[in-house]
C-alpha cells in the first residue's frame, strides 16, 4: 500500500468500472521532482467477499446487489445459448435460485466467485440444450460436479483478471472463422466435438484439430497453459 | 495416460462436453486425485469463464429483475399463496441437486435416479394441479414464532389434500413426522409419514378424507420411525382448516 503525504503532493484519480469489475487509477506528483504513477486498487475483491458473506447470511438485499451486478451478464450468457427470450428468463431465474441455494458451499478464499457464477449460468443453459437435443446424459460429465467450488482456481487479483479477460477477448477475435465457430459451439452452446462434426459435416478429426488449435491460443492468452 | 496427454482435454471436460473414451480416461485418472489435473481444470474453468464473459451483452427484459428478486423478498405476514410455488421449487431443487446427487450418485444407476426424479416431479405436479383446480381451498398457517414451521394446506375433495410446510427441523435419529386428519368429532387419524428435505421443506400429498366437510385440522407429530401410531405422540403443529 502506498503511503502518501498530501501536503507535499498534487494528486488526482479516475474511477473506472463495468458490470464485472472496478479499478481506480491514481496519479501523483511531488513538487520539484515530477513523477507520475498509477495503481489499480482491487476494491472490487473486498466488495465481492462482503457480498458472498451477506449471501451466506441469507440477506435478501444481497441478492439485489448480485442481480444488479451480474444479472445482465448471466442473462446474456444464457440467451446466447438458448436464443429464446422466454427460456432465457426462466433459466436466469433458476440460476439465481441455484446460486442462493448453493452459496453455502462456496469458499471465497479458494475459488473465483465470478467464474463460479458464470459456470452456474452456463450449466443451466447447457442442461436445457441437452434436454432439447436429447443428449444422452449417461455419456456426459455431470454438470453438477462441475459446479463444485473446490474445482475452481484461486481468486486472483482483480487487475490480473481484467487483463486476462481482455487478452482472451482479443484472442477470440484473432481466431480464424473455423476456430471461432467450434469455440462458440463448445463454449456457448455446449456441444461435444462429435455433435459439432455432425452439425458442420466435417470429419471428427478435423473438428478436434480446430478445437485443439483454438484452445491453445486461448490458453496462451489466459496464461493457463502447461508452463504455469 | 499421464497428465501431459490430457493437455487438450481440460477445457472440454470443464465445459461438460467431453465424451467418448477421452472422457472415460480423464475421469479414471481424476479418481487418483491428481493434484496437477485438478489444478489445470480449475484454470480451465477460469479460462472458460473469460470466454463466456466475452459474450455480447443483451439487456434482459425490465420485468425480469422484479421476477427474480421477488423470489428472495422477505416473507410477509401472514404468508401468502406465493409460499407454495417457492416451497415446491425449493423441494425440487434440493432433490435435483445436493440431496440425490450427494447421497446416491455413487451407487444408483441413472435409470434409478431418473425414476426417483420423475416421481418427485409427478408429486409436485399433482400439488400444482390441486393448487390450480377450482374448488380448492387453501388455508395458511404459521407457528407462534417466525422460526417455527409455516405453510399451507390445500384441500380439494376430489383431488386430495396437500400439506406444504417449511422451517421444519430434520427429525432426530429414529424419528419421523406423521400427518393426522383431525375430525370435528372423534379421534385423529394417522394419514402419512414423511421426512422434510435438507432445506426443511416438505410437500405431502394425501388422499382426501371420506368427508372433507368434517375435517377440523391437519396436524403433524413426531413419532418413532418404526411405529404405527394410533394417537399423536409429540404434536409439532396443527393447522386448523
């Protein structure tokens, strides 16, 4: 933490936030010795921890904050998957109910809250799509198991998450059309590689190759590769 | 296979879209509690989260906020009819989620799970049918303390009687709950034993008494689990109807 002595400094700042994060940019200049610095304060991590605590204490008002902060993102993820407004509304409601009923299992010192929320929303949508597509559940991993918060990576510094989020978004934009198509079908519509091969009328080997190359790019952008 | 050979599978597994022999091989490997692979799945979940969060944002309908948050609004007194759909949703979610999954996944077949879920769904549908039917009378009840049992009794002479109750403690070892029809004259009659789910919610569907107009109350008592009680042992609550 920086130690500042305001009488000797000129300083200013800028607050920047969006639906998922908040940062504070701060500069200061010492008279006679010009300098400029910047820090990003992870105010959001503290707020997120408090929010999780209030949810665990069953404070209904915390759900208001949760919805206002993540409702649009959760609805958007589900709508992108199911492409139907009425179904997306139902599944969004189900997602928040599930978060409420499962929040006691969430360990905010171990796992990333945002990644977990997104997983709960995505799995509701994938569950729905599986039932519509009559995918044999016996052949698929249980989505319930994939919401076990012990699986999730440890919460990072918020500024690191913002940087990684941007890097992944840029990496997605840099994929070629074929790569982007298979990533969208796996990540946004929950399709297996076999299902993608059938849908696109491409050999399974080709689809696997496309998925593999695209994931390598995303892994590199997110810094989640084997070198870690 | 060793960990390196799973390099391209972590994301697909974490998405729940891995299938075939690759899924089988990774699951078998995970049974060894491999710390490396668990860590990589955690990172994959994070990475997938970044991809999911890059979705083009779509404004939800304005009424969705109210609809979602209404589910979590503090309960009003006296409790209204909205308790019943909430209780049914809670009961279903618990049975679909932690209850059955945690208890039985390892030893029950998919067919048995599906059958159990279908039975739960059918029971909830029956209760909703009673709720919607014309001629159904609903009587809300509440314990003297806010923390005590509360809920509703739905009475339909043709379709049956449904007891929907929340805030019910899990009975101690060797105990069960028993429902009773209390007539205007005569002794209470045991109707059906039950256990609440882990959320303290129970939805009990019963046949209507022979003469619904003679029903004075629906009561719940605690009884030894292996007994066939003829009169209530420990009365938990009675809902006058």
